[in-house]
C-alpha cells in the first residue's frame, strides 16, 4: 500500500513537483516507492487516459483484500474479492491465512501491538539513511525524462 501523498497527486490535475525533486528526494512524493525515471514518468503522465489505470495499479490505494480469477484474468487486472460470486472463496482463503499466521505465531496477529510497530523496526529514520537517500541518482540526467507521450 502506498503512503499518503502529501502533494495531493492522487488528483490527476495536481501539478507535480519538479522532476529533479522526485528523483533526488524519497520524501517528495510516494516515499515508499524508489526514486526512478519510471516513477517520474508515471507521475507526470498520470492524467492521460491510457496511463491512469496503470498509475492506479502502481501508486493507488490498495483495497484491504485482493482476489483474482486467473482463468478469466491471467494478468491480475480485475479484483473480484468483493464480487458476490467470490464471497465464499474469499472468506475461506482468509480463514486459511489467519489460521496459518496464528499457528506460526506471526507477531502481526498474536501480539498487540506487534513488535514491528516499535523500535528497532519502526520509528525515526537515521540521519545516515536520510543522507544516502536524498542524493541524486548516480549520473542520471532528470531532464532526459520525456514530458509526455502522445
């Protein structure tokens, strides 16, 4: 699931930050997605009709549950988790997963709060990590990212 976007880029009409900022600063937009030319291109072209569905798949908010019928959708594009004909399958798979997580004593299920919500797993990011991840990508020229595809 993507982190909430402080720039409001979920709205395709919002002007994104400069390309250079997206490429050099993890925290500028969608901080949980690595900085890359593809990320810049997707953000800058997200309002285009043919790009919008792909942007939603990669950057959009994910539903709590996803289920795909690979017989009719081998590319995993249509989530059927909440369609009436799949309710029993979704519930059965959820029960199987929860039973396995309990059996394996997964901290996310058997601890409250789970250890992953406390240090050293969560909390402030170290200055060393911040410094490393705000550098520009090697020798990449952000001006070379295409502005649009038509």
